[in-house]
C-alpha cells in the first residue's frame, strides 16, 4: 500500500490537590508544568528530539502531538512515549512546587471529560493525497466514526437527571455534526481546517477529533488501523456505497448508550441497522478492497483479522474483550468495586474509579495497575517506549527533525523548528523546508547539520 | 491467528515494516483473576477524598 503518515494529538487533564482538595486551578497547574518547558524552549510550544511537539493548548490542557508515524503501531508506541514524558513533567512540577512550599500532588489524566461537562480530545491525523475526493472521504467516513466506539470507546459513568448510566464513549455526549471547519464551538467529528503541515499542493490532513483517549494499546491500535484502512478504501475510490446517517449527533449518542452494540443508527433511507451492522458493512467492504488491490499487505491482513475477531466477540459477548477494550476493562473494575463496597451507582468513589483508570501515574493509575499484573493485552513493551521518548520514527520526516534538534543541542547552537521548517537562528539564518512528511533522508538537512 | 495474543521477541525494531512487537511483561491472566487482591490494591491507590476530588476535577473545553 502507498505509504502515509499518521499522528495523534492528546489533550490531557491535570489537577493539583492535597487530601483530595483542589489547591491550584488547572490554569495554574498547567502553567507551573510549562515553566520548565517555557524556560527551556522560550515558548509554550516545543519540539522534542523524538520529533514530537509538547505544548500548552487553548484551555490550559497540556498537549502532546506525536511525530509523524509510519504505521498505527508506531503511533501507539509514540502515544505511550508522550504519556511518559508528560508524566515525568508532572513529577518534576510536583517537586518544584514542594520546594516552593506548596504541598500537594500533581495528577495527569488521559481522558476526555471532567466533572463540569467539559470535553477535550484525542485527535487523529491521517495524511491524504490532495488529488483525492476529500468530501467523499469525509462523508464516507462518518458512519464508521460514529460506530467504531463499540471497540474504541473508553467508557464513561454518565450522571444524568434520570440516574447514572455506563456508556461506551466519553466523547459521544457532546454535540456533534458531521464535518466542519469550526473547532471548539460546533464540535465536528472531522475537522476540515486545511493546514496540512506539508506541501499543500500534494497533501491534505484528515483531522478526526471525535475519538476517545485510549489507555489500552490494543484499542488505540485497532482504532487507528481500522480508520486508516477505511480512509484508504475511500481514497482509492473502491466501489463502496457508504451509508448515510439521518443525524450523526443523535446516532453517536444512541450507539454510546447500548453496550451490546445494537444501538440503532438511523439512515436517511429510514432503515435502522445496529452499530455492529454498520461496522460489519465497513469491514466487509474493506476486506473486499484489500483482497482486490492489496492482497500482499501483511499489516492490512493482520488488522482485518483483528477487526473481524473483535466484531464477532462483540456480537457474542462484549465482556470477553476485557483484556483488549478500555470500556470493558473499566466496566469490569467498576462492577467489582461496586459489589465489594456495596455502593449506589452514583457514589463518588465509582466516579473516581472511572477517572483513576486514566491516571498516567504508573503507581496509581488503574489501567497501569492492570497492565503491570498482566491483565491487559499489551502491544508495545517498555523498551520500545523508552526508545521512542528519545528517538523519532526512522522512516518519516520526523527523523530529519529529530536528528537536527539532537545535533543542534550537542553543538550548542540556537535553532527553531516546526513541522516543516528547520532553521538555524544565527547570522546566516539558514532554513530548510521539509514539505514531504514521507521523506526521511535529505542532503539539504545533512548540509545544515554539518553547518552547526 | 486473529485474537491470539502475541508473545514474542523483545523490542527490536525490524527494519522493513516498522513493527514493534511486545514481549509479555507478565503471564497473561484474566482481568478479575484474584479479584480480591486487585480490589485491595485499588483501595490502596485510590484518592481518599473521592467526593472532593471528583467535584474539583474541572478542566476547560479543548478542541
């Protein structure tokens, strides 16, 4: 298959508490965290030697954008590296605050909702060809995105006027339309703001913002791998009649509220297939597409096999997927914890379990606890994550950026980089533009590094 | 085979297909295997003042 790059951006939630009581606002915590970053990078946005971007986003969410990754699995490795980097930053911040006499604990969460109904995201980026029919790709993708929460959802204990209910997705309750260029107000599933961070004549960036943040390696990987395949199928204009949803915002909530995967998805035709039916439709179409055009692609075959396995398991009994899917693992924990302490559904301790599942702290986060004890299926090991904290992907543009930054540090030279530019900030003011995210070797960059 | 958990060699990155395969950190077990011990651990690490913590967990909206 033609190569592409994938990237993930994660907005994290933060808190600073003592004895459970909030001691600093999120603004203040995030600013303290970024004092280190600001002092070092002279800006609240820095690029790291592994090619990633670490920054303070609108609304004071620390955000980590992975470098350009060549495969879904590589993106998962770099997501985990980002978690470690952000967690380490939180630990140092706690120490710095303690040294100033401000006692408390910094916590960072890889989740999507807080207690006031605010939502923040896990955003996926897929590089697509400018020549493709972008409108057809995005509209064809919407029903898939609305229903993939059956395996990609992170689960949520949702409190409402009628009581407390466990739903598949953290993000589904927030207002959604199909596709839009607005970002914070109207909450599109796919954001079409066209900043490809690449040669705009050749590439576009498909920016999916509806995903839940996954703690599970497997769920994160499957989410990316399946979405990537669906996008490719649409991009290559394989024969496929995408269903059309009557109302994506309603459908995404209906799907979220039915843990069996049989939440109805109303189509414009009037039919109401279940979420699993819609997923099956996409799976069959992608299987056909891969068999016809890319039958030698092992990664695609593997992803299809896992997707088929998961959908079959979801049809039979979703709870069998407790080692793979975040929403199932978390539900198991909630049920067991609730039974032990005989708690009502709206007990704050259950809401805390829901949140603690997403805590990045390896000693306190519940997902981390499960992983440590071999209770979750892992896809990436500690060595790979440690490597990704320091080193960029080897076969994308990130390799050039990472090499340049490392060389600049060793040489003690002042440089500025972004996704496209590598700049030596001195008399010569030399800049190299890297406009192709797929290119990892470049003589111009070699020469720039020699000049350091 | 689909659904089979892969236990394989350690984190070498094969040059050709950028795939990293995981070495199992611990032998695979069911999520709730030895559930009482698991729940004990959760009780230990969970924040004491749940109500306060949850109520105070307020972020701003992101993208």
